[in-house]
C-alpha cells in the first residue's frame, strides 16, 4: 500500500470515527448518570434520521439547517422517554436491572416496528439532493466527502459544547455531582429526577445530531439503528463505561480500525477488526481504555 492510499484510508476512518464517537457519547452520558444502558439508543438515531428525511422531503429544509431542529426534538423525546418509561422502571424493587434492560429493549422493538409500519421497510436516502451531497474536498491528494467532513466538524463542535456545559455551567456541575453520588445530591437541594430527565434529553440530542449528519450520506431504513447501536455499545465499552471522553476517543479508534480492516479483509468483514480490538481490550484492560474499575 502506498503512502497516499494509507493516508486516504486513515482520513476516511478518522471522519467516520468522529461520528461514531458522537453516537457513543450520548450512550455513555446516560450510563454514567444512571447506570442504565439504553438499548433503544440506536433507534433514537434512526428516529433522528427519519426526522431529518421528513424535514427535507415535506418542508424542503436541508439537513444542514434541520440539524438543530432535529436535535431539539430528540431532546424533548429523550426527556419524555425518561419520564414515561425509564423513571417507572427505576422504581421497581425486584429484578430492577432486568426490568430496566427489558424496558429499553422493548422500547427499541416498539420504535422499530412503528417506523416499519408507518414508513415501510424500504430504504430511503437524501443523497445528492442536499447541499453537501455528492461534493468532495481534495486536499493534498486525499479526497474527503463533504457530508463526512461536515459530520466530523459537527461532532467536534458538539463534544466541545458538551465539555463546556459539564465544566462551566450549574447544570453541568449538577450532572457531574449526580454521576458521582446520586444520594448525596438530594441533601443539597438538587432534584435528581430533573437531572435524569435532562440527562436523557441531552443524550438523545447528541445521538440526534449524529443521526441528522448520517442522513446526508447513509441509507435510512427501520433497522439502521441496530448496526450503529452495536458499534456504540462496543465503543462505550472500549472507552470505559461512564467515561464521556473515553467514548469519544474510542469512537475515533473504532473508525480507524474499521477503515484499516476494510483494506486487509473484504469490505463486508470490516467490522471484524472492531470485535478483535474489543476482545483484546476486555482481556487486557477490562475497565476500558479510559475507565476505572
């Protein structure tokens, strides 16, 4: 492989890795906040992709402009899911862990079935009709599609915004305090229920951003969330459960490994490198790259 070809592969892997990181950050945020794995996380992303597609088809709003609207809608949806489903699952005293798992897994099945019922299983795409569709930036012999470049830039901006929110705002400090000790925060007047709802909303908004970005270059169908959801779970485990920074950094690693694997093995087997890396980390560092046991 030539240096130019390797640079192209690494650039492609980096761009996708940043998007993977953004998908995983929302999942890691919710887990770190409540010790609950959202098994409907991939379906949240799928819903955001359909929302972006709907904005484009019915209201002629380009995905670039629809992105903040979709993120806001997903924030409301995520907070509503907590209030209507997860909060009640957390109150269960017997087999609480299994109840929480089946609550979010059942929600994922319901969402996937509802979308398939109302929109059919057909594959849809926005494609070259969007502002960025079909456009490529050539830089030093490396070709980078504008949709992926836009997605990578948005992911960096969103993660930077999340970092500033968590470190320099009262809500961010309340979020961190609740992550550290859910019981103690009640003693200082912090409503953990409100923090949980906002945390779910924020996690859903982040994956909504990723879904809006992916809709500009990826096919949209009811099962699209399953594949990306699996990658998100692996990415969170690699980065360390509950570590937001770890999830984002691991997303970049996953993107690079996937791109390099596609060079060595047939493209259909590109995910194999991710699973090999995951098994290696589990055996050598069970807490993940940035996590703590």
